[in-house]
C-alpha cells in the first residue's frame, strides 16, 4: 500500500497534521477562492479593473484594507462567516478520533476543530497561549488566527510577509512551530496546490528549516505531472487522495493495528488507551514482566457490536452444536479449542483483535433478546427481589437465565403445552450453575430455596422492573429435587452453626461439600441442638480414658468405679474443629460409655496410675459451652 509508510509514522505519533481550507469545505465553509470572490465587491472602484481576474484573497484584502481600513475588512469577513450554516463535520469528528495527532496546525479561520474537540483541545494563537498549554491535550496552532484573535489574523499580503516573524512577542510561538517541524513529520491535508498559502508555507519551511526538516507529505485528490515534479524537487511526497477518503483509510489502518501497536510499544499506552476509549472500547490491561497484554476488551455501551469469523471442519463434533445454536434450538455457549479452528478473525467496533497466537479456545454464545431486573413470587409466598435476568428466545423455545449473586439458574421452556397429572403447563428444563465459591450463608439459603421451588414445579409469578403486571407460570419440571433439598439443608445447618458458635463462613470452595465436611456439619448441628452422638461407628473398640479426678485412683473409689457398667466422664479441655477454613471451639465434651469392660483392671488394682483401657460397644459424646459440674 502506498500509504503504509505514512500510516506507520502516524501510528507511532511522529506526524503533525497541517489542516487547510479543504477540510472546512465539507462543513459548508468557502474556499480561499470563494472567499476572495465574496470580498471583491468591496474593492474601491478605481482598483476593480486592475484586480478583475485576481483570485488571491491576500491581495484583494490588502487592497480593501488600504482604502477602507483593517476593521472594515474584518467586519465583512465576520459577516460572511456568521451566515454559514455548518453541514457535515464528519471529517473533523474522525480526526478527533485519532489522538495520535498531538499537534494540529491550521491556516483556517473557522472554529470547527474547537467545536468538535470541545474541552479536549487547547487553542494556541500566540506565545501567551503557549505558556499555559497542558501536555495531556492536543494543541491546535492557528497560524492565521481567527475572529476571536483579530490581532493575530493573517489575511493581507503584508500579513504574509511577516510569516515566521522573529518579533520578540511571537518568538516562543514560532519556535514551537519550528520545533514541531524539525522533530515531527508533516502531513498537509485540505490544501490545493494552487493555494497561495501552501506555496508560501513550502518556501518558508525550506528557508527556515533547510536540512533539519523531516519528511513532508501532501494529500490532494489530483495534481498535474508538472506539479508532482515541483513537489519532488521540494522534497515533498505526494499522496493522491481526497481528505475524507484519506482520513477514513487512516482510521481503518489504526483500528486494525492499535492492539499490536500498544503491545509492541509502537504507540504510547496513554494514546493507545485514549484511541480505544474514543471508539467506545474499554480495555483491561495486565503488565507482565515480558510484555503488556490485554486481559479483556469490551464495549462501553450495549450498542457496541463484535464480529468473529472462524471456520471449523464440517465434521467436527461441535459443528452440529453451532448450527443448532444459530438456528435457536439451544442457547448454550459452544466452545472449540484452538487446534480445532481452521481460521479466526475477531473485531469489536471495528477494532481488530489480533490474538490468534494467544487463543486457547473460543466460546460462542447467543446475545440475549432482553435483560433487566425482576421479582419472583412463589405460590407459598416466598419471594426474591432485584434478580438479574437474561431472556433468550427462538421460534421453538425460550430460555431465562436468572443471575443471583454469583450463581446462575437457567430455565429452558419449550413453547408446547403439556399435561402432567391432569395439570396443563409448559415443559420446563432447568440447570443450576453455582459459583466456585460460597460467600454468604444467607445468600446460599435464598439461592437453594429458589432452586428447590423451581424444581418442585411450584407455580410462580414474575414482576419485571418495567411492567406493572405479573407474568404467571405453571411449570412442569423434570428435575430431581434431591440436589436442591440437600444443599438447602446443608446451608441452613451452616447458618445455625454460625449463630450458635458465633462464627462466619466466607468464600469457601463449593467443592468442599464432601463426605468429611458433611459429617462435620451434621455433628456440629447436633451439638447446637444439645444432642448426644456416637463418635466412632465400630461397635467393638478400645478407649483410653484418663479420669479428670485423681481421687478415683484411691483403692475404695477405684473398686467401686471398676464395678460399674456405665461411665459418664467430663473432659476439662475444650475441643476445636476446623470447617471450611474456620476453627470452631465446640466446647467441653461429656463422654458416656455403656456396657463397660475394663481391659487393664488388674494393673489398676495393683496401684498403677494409668489411663483406663475400656472395651465397649457404644461411646456417646455431648458438648457444652461451659464445663459441666460433676
């Protein structure tokens, strides 16, 4: 592409934009020649014959100023500009979308850039303006001034003779302009080769900068071979394209390359992120040791659309699922690994996503037909408010995804009416997807109360956030309710344990609900209810029991103790149990042993103070917050 070199310089923020009147023509402003025609009637009659064929705005305004004064010239020009009705500003808007241009220089008198940029640009007409410029905003240098700075307007032939003036009051201003030209490449756009402005500027650049001048590019729709040769002789590269087409092509090039440019540091992060935000893209970045990477990219509003083109083998196992997804037979996302993808391109709001090398898999799902907030009220009075939902629909079925906290409940409803147990209703299939973690017991209880009622086919009503009347449902579910029933009971017990032992369970893995923790929960719940429980399931085992009262070893007490068939012993030390990452002090145990057989009876009667070795069929425990009195 002939523009690739120029585009690459712009992408690396190395180009100053020099904007001419051609950009303003799109908005309805006159060209220099048209403005000259509008000013001709104000020429003094004695000079009209001499300037009859003149199209040079500077000469015409010089003549009028000589006979009628500068204020008259400026007033007439102001009236012409005031009558203009602004039409198309799309070119200026598109330039606004390119933050790579840190400096824009213009010879235009209009304020189109100021209108389009708003507070996002700083106008520089003199050295005083330059002194208060901020580095975080692009600058608009107005070489010819404007009607807000009439003392700076360059309009007449005499004004042009002062170009690049070295007057002390303007020295900083012109030095800043020349610094741009010596450190940045220059892109002229919106100028005609016949424009006196451009000829003066070219000559001044060559005289003032000489060998220090960087590359210069001149964008114009069409010029003659002789004019092309003249540009070459001046060291200027010609780009044959109109301004609108050039800016459109530049935007497409920037959109295609911006992600790579940011990651490869061809553009500053601030400029790259600003470009994405201007195109309503919200990126999330990760700064690794090796390189910067994009963690995610999303649109900043619902109207931002993404486009993914990919190809998989027709006989691939997921090919049928993709077809069914597209045809609306199901609404579940379909995932394909990188090895199974033949080709892949992706974009969002026209921004190319060049992540093919980083893609491990793609996951494609449907866009919801609607989404919002609703309240669900069941037949038994149980209700949940402020639930998020997503609604998917096709001609055969519809699906509601309920998002509660960090979990989702997916209800797929077939449109055909069925009759079950004499009751008419719609066929409902449900799937519950719990988050990896459990964060809050109250939330979990509500989740499973909801799930249990749904799988129990309990009738319910739905109140949408924007609707005054409910939608009634009489579902006929096929799901087994044991899953919901068990988990509801589990979390209700955990809540009881929280209250009794004054603890809180937060962010534990849902996969921790295993046999070991189920036994702990049931045991701790029994403790909260004051129940005894059998600690060991084996009916024949031996227990080492160390009495809490040393007086038991006195011979009379010992004989009496050894004759007993049931023992109740209080333990002095409180016990602790770990459950879901929480250490719970469960209290002081009380041991009850029935059908006692002392294995070391002989040794004890011989005066050996050792723990009692007991053989028994049953050992029962109960726990108390305060040590019980014996």
